[in-house]
């Protein structure tokens, strides 16, 4: 990606990599292997160049498959594994039609999504990366010296769970250190034992493999977050301080800021501007949304057309307007899209405006007899404020399966991210192929976190997946580059249901001071607390397990956040922290920011450590001072020794 | 009558990989389980999609509701659930 790692603090303002950058401390992720389950890979991308890489270690058990469109020579010392899994897809959809879909019956990536995510996690430095001149810079993955193994599990129409499980079965045995899955269900599942990703991830963490998954793109719907197990790092999406700006100027002199990657420019004059529903063949939802063929060329020719964004494919709207002879496209967000602006490489001059701007533009068109307008040429802007800002599409908590575990866990860059792309698909659908493309989604934030996990794994090879996750969560920040609280897609103050612990703070995660660690036994007791039997747990783990007789409180699970979804009166929960500070001796004092209407006390309030690796437990007692009437309230607490700040969100619903 | 029911993809999950059996033996045990509910070795071979044998224990196969009910009752089976479509995010 270009710019996102600078935004995350791995580079300084001049683009230099300082000595205290986690990149340098972790030798850019050297010695770590990331496994990516996605749409495959475009192996010829410069992001996967292997120059200066050491030979592949003998411990690696993966392979590069040999098929018509992919063979072992497509792999190298950087891209060390490539497999594909298609049986479940073909059971459901029939044999892959390579002619009709253009896809490859191999690990080769037709869609581009897998190349984008893989290069975001671990791509090499590639100078002069851009799309159509936008977002220019040196593309970099989070862990550029990490190795990469790709497991293609996604095909036109989706990613089947039986294929995903087969890939996880292989990836764990192949010897990956991290698994990244920008994949998930449409809705949260009612049971971990009905969730293939949850089960595969459990066996991964048994082997010390951190599993990073996207939270989903079904926001701003409440309770839409997926990939819910506490053993997964679940990633929301937010903006970076970069935008691709193209404004709409109306005849009434009002200007509306929009977003675009269109390289096409209008002539320097005002154009007639119309609502798409007024230039359709008939009044229909198709013309409102500008579906291809819905617009009448006689009414559209030479005009700027305003189309509602809605749920249909954004890029096809430009095609519809262009085919009907339109001069430009204004893509107006619906209320559900809110203020979230997406930059697309349109096929004509175009821009995407937010919902409020869209309403005002539609009102102008309705109330003006000869409406005119103009779309300014798109340009890349840096230093945008405020940022990060949550993406409207980013799925939100609460966790609908285990409400006492906060999800998502963290947020990272997931809006307008430039990364490597396939040469088999033209992003605008018009034949223009690109080396790099800009995409948005929790799919894009997930590999950012996977890259960061790889750096932490390289720096701290002995840390467990839970310790790595804790380091990332407890050092996260909740303020933006203006010093104010991070906002959501509607410009309201965001909270833990949007971003979990907050926005990832990469360099701080390298030295968190304390971690909330968890071993496999802790996850087992968590599952016992959900009601699973000792026998089931023995089958799951392969060894003798005795679930405690008394049902465990899920709130006691040693998670880096504390959630009480049903606080009645008063309750006490326990946490244990492990000292991972290099100095050994340390004294931490607690600071509490209680949720409104809830009193919180922590005992003891001082933790004294005499050695690295030492564990100390403490209790948090919550007392509801008043009912929150079914609403969640938020606060936090943090431990500090003056050097480290170990912060945990508190989420409470008092009944 | 079970043959009249529509079949679709399911995952039969059986937890951790046993220490002792080699991969092909584990895969063979999956075939035997499947054959016992399908009442045919050949049908089992045609039905199975994957044997998960390298990192955990389970398999996926084309099954109908009767087969699913029978497999759920077998020892060592933790869950049997439909093979769902996930999406890119």
C-alpha cells in the first residue's frame, strides 16, 4: 500500500524509517510466513519479488501446485506456497466455467482481491506505484520481508466453508505463522461448532498461529460483526488521512466535496445536470440507480447525471451513463451509505458525494428549471482531517453470539487502500489494466493487521497469539489526528462497537508493557462456560479435559477488553496481566474512566512486578448506579508505569 | 427413502487429529463412517469432498437430512453443519 504505513507511524513525516519503527525492530517481518486465504495471487506482481531472500527453510511443508495457469516456477523465495480448493464451490455451482468467468482453475487470481490483500500484508517495496496517476508512492506491505503462502478458496460467487476448512487444514500443517482471512459470513453464526472458520482458527491457535479476520462490511447495522470467537483478531475498517477529491459545483454556486479516481476531465464550462430518474426510459428503480440500459440517450446526451448509489455495483453506473451519452456522473450516497466516500476509477468524469450532499443536489435539480453543474478533476489529497474515521460499512458490535466478549477487536486502514492487483481484470470494466488498484473494505484492514502481527511475531517469536492480540488492543488509540475522539461514518463519536479497543498503534504494540495472555486451557474453559461438555472438549483438543463443575462467567475470560452484557446490581470479574516489559521490575498504577451510571473499582490499584514474565491478577467490581435501560454504556481503564499505557475498553449494559 | 431427499454439502467435524493414525488411515476411517450411513462404499467415495487429516479431524461430503442425523449420533462427531457460502469483505 502507499501512504497507510506512514499514517500508522512506521515512517516519519519525510518518509524515512526511524530507528524506533517496528519495521526496523522486527527486520521487516523476516523469518515469518503469512498464509492468506483469498482469491489467489498474481505471482508476477513486483510486490512478490524475492530478491535478497534467503532460501526457503526445510521446515516449510507447503507446495506450489502445478496446473495449466500456475506452476511451481511461479513461486519463489518470497511466495513459497500456492494451493487452490474448489470442490465445495463446484458441488454448489457446478464445474468452474473458465471461459465465462475468466477465472483460473489454479491459485492464479482473476478477481484481484487476493493479490490486493496479500500485498497489503507482506508486499515488497515497489517504487512508483499508483492507479491512473493517483495515490502515487512506494507500495509497501506490512511485513515486506515475511514470506507468503496463498490458499485460493474464493471463486466467482463466494467462498465455500468446506474449501476454507481444507485450506486451513493444509496451511496449519504447512507451517504458516499467521493466517489472514478477509472472508466471513453474511450474518453472525449461532454456534462456534457450526462455524468452519472458528473451528479451523481454533486449531491454528493451538499451534501458535495468530488468525486475523475481517469484521464484515454490513455496518452501520448494529450487531452485524462476524468472525466472533475470542481466539480470532477481528478487524474493523477506518480511513487514513488521504482522499481522492473531486467536487461537484452547481449553478447556484454551491460546492460539494466528493471522491473519485477518474482520470477523465470535463471541459472547463458548466454542463446541464439531471437526476437519473428524469432521463430514464420510464420512472423506475433501475433508472434511479442507473443500471446499464436504463437511461434514454435522447434525454442523457451531454449531461451530468446524478445516480443514487444504493446496493448495485457502483462502477456499472458510470458505464450506464457513458453508454447513454452522458458527460459525467455524480454518485449520491443513500442514507445507509451516510458520509462514506468511495473512490472508483470511473469510465467518465465522476464523483461520489455523501448522503446530505446528495439530498441537497437532488433538491437543487427538483427546484431549478435549467440546472447546471460541473465536476472538478480528481486529485490526491494528503493530511486529511479528521482521520482515522470509521467506515460506515464496517460491521458493528455487539457480539450476538457471546455478548460478554467485545467484537470487533480493533480497527485499521480499510478505506481507499492502494495495493497490488491482478492483470486479469480491469477495475473499471473497460479494458484498462493496472498494476495497483484502490479498494475499500474490512478486507483491506484485515491484512494491515496481519502484517503488523507478522512484525510482532518476528520481534517476539515466543509470544502467544493472545499476547500479540493483547499488545495490539491495549496500545490502540481512540483519538484522531485532530486530537478528538474518532468519529463514525455519520460524524458522531465512535465507540467500542465500532472499533473495539481502538485504532491500531503499531510502534506502541511492540512494547505494551503488560499483556492479557491466554492459553488453550483458557479458551477451553471459555467453551465450558458456554455449556460444552468435558467430553466435547476432549474431542476438540485431543487430551483429557475437566470442565469446572460451576459454570464459569464468560466475563472472567482473560480478554483485553471487559464487557458485561447483563449487569444486575454488582458483579466482580478477574483479569491477569503478564509483565513483558524488558526491565523486569515495574510498578503499574490503575486509572479508571467508568461508564456513565456504573461505578468501577479495581483491586489492587497498584501492581508491582519484580521480573519479566511475572503474572499478577486483579479484580474489577462493577456496580450499577442506575439502569442503562437496555443501552450499552462505555468507559475504560488503564495501567501505567509512566512509560507504558495498557488500556482496556469497558462495555456495560445494566438491567 | 433417504435417497429421495435432496443432498447438499455438509461438514462433519470431529475435533483434534488423533495422535496415532496416519493420514491415509484417518481418511479411510472417514470413508468407513460415510459408507456406513450411505450403505455403500461407492456412494461414500462419490459423496466425499475432503478428508481433513493434516491439522484436525473431519470431512465434508454431499449428504441428505437422514445421513446428517445418522452421522450426528456417531461417537467422536462434534458437529455436522451445512457447508455455507462465505463472502469476501
